[in-house]
C-alpha cells in the first residue's frame, strides 16, 4: 500500500461559511505535478475515510501545500477537516491523479472551472502561462452567493491570458458559444474541473462538437 | 453466492471471497457491490486514493475471468483507464466495476504498480 506522510495544519483561509483553504506544512517535501491531489486519511468514528483534495498551490512550494475544502452537508470527511485547528496533524498519501499539466499544449489552452473546481486549475494555469506559446483562457463559473476563489490573481487580464467569469448556470452555453458555434477550429485543448454533472455535460458538448477525446481532459468531483 | 478470486502481482497471498451482492454496500468507498467495495468489505486491501470516486487509477484491476458479470464501463472510467499503467483489454477500475449477479464467478489480478506520475512507480 502507499506510503503515508504527515502534515501540520499551518493556517486556515476562510472563503465563506462553507469554503476554506487549508495551508499544510509537510514533514517532507512533496514532488507533484499541477493538477494532482493528495489523499487524506481522516479518522472519523471507528473508520478512516479516504478523501482526495486537489493541490491548489504550485509545485515550487513542495513543503507548503494549499488545499480547498467545501463543507459538504452530512459529509463526515469535510466536517472533520472543518473541525481542525492550526497545529493539528493530517495524514495523507500521494501525490495522485492523472488530471495534470506538465507543459502548455501547442494549441490554444482553455481551462474551465466551476466554483471550487478552480483548485487544481490554478497551478495548471500558472504552469501553462510559464510555458505557453498560444493563448490561454480561463472560463470561470461563479455560483451566486459563494466566494470567487483566487479572483485577485486569476481574473486579471495579462498578456496571452484571458479570464472570463460567468454565472455557473451559463457555463455550458458560454462554452458552446465560444468554442462550438463561433468557429470551426477544433484543435484547442480543454481542462475542465467542477462538481457534479456539469463536468460531463461540458465533456460531452466538446467531444460531440469534434474535439479529440484526448484534448478534452476533466476531473469531476 | 457470488465469488471473487483475487491475485496480487506484488506477491501477497491470493484470496477468494464469497458474498451476496444484494447485501451491498459492504463498506463506504466505491460503487456499492463494486470489486473495490467487496474487497474492502471483506478485509482485502486495494489502493483507492480518490476514495473510490473514479478520479484516479489506483484501484486498477485486470479481469481474467467473468468480465461478463461486471457492469459496463462508462466513459469516465474509460478515460481514467486510458492513463493507467499496464492497461490491458480487460482492465477495469475496481471502484466502478459492479457485480449484480448473485452467482457471478470473477477472477481479477491486481497490478504491482499504480500511477504516481512523479516517480512513475507509485505504490
């Protein structure tokens, strides 16, 4: 089985009553790729729950990770994490996951994040911008009444980078408008992350429109 | 009773589990009555870094007999398997391959390596 590691909760960033980021100081540095996750081992009652959390920070800080957690109604894992205070210890394995970006694709790169799905997308965008030769776009779905995570950093127009914030309910239509009906270009690469059926709907829209299967990557929570 | 026979490339002892899929879930991770659910619920370890939610490939198993007793793989499972090391035509994700037939007879092999892209050889 996988080797277990430990981390100390160094800080908590509140993004609202049901969303927060945990800053983890690792006992040993962790080499990982943008987009990967750690698998937290959470003692809840008589069992140890296994829960994945995407790494929202960059690989160049290998001993200080940031993960974003949502408080899930009746979710014992997230309730446990919300109960932790700085100084507490978390056990984890990893890094894991194949939803990764090592270098920007040679084509236009489009990142689509819905809500806290921005977590793995954040380091992927950083890596993409460091290596991109073609435009990079973020389509960021915002759910009303919830915080827009990393807005100061990710919603600012920069050379080669265009962020677009749309209501979550409009994410599918906006994607269709921009990348299906607007032109016949089908060489773009997409990286999609979010919660629930919107992720599969985006996948099916893009693949159904003629984008290659391997060019539409996604992670559904 | 349904039966799963599991062998491990890592050399751990093989196990045979008898179970009634109608009594699923047997624990809390993966699809109820999935290979992962049955193994974990009967004391057999199988890596499942994402908690059995079809977000990684660490519960990759190779079905060597009885594939017809398993639920059909959906697109998200196929997409995940595309990136699994040691992929075979009968590979499945343990968390998604569900057994419904109470008379199923299934044999699976657990590959030695699961995916950890940094090292190339996770554990």
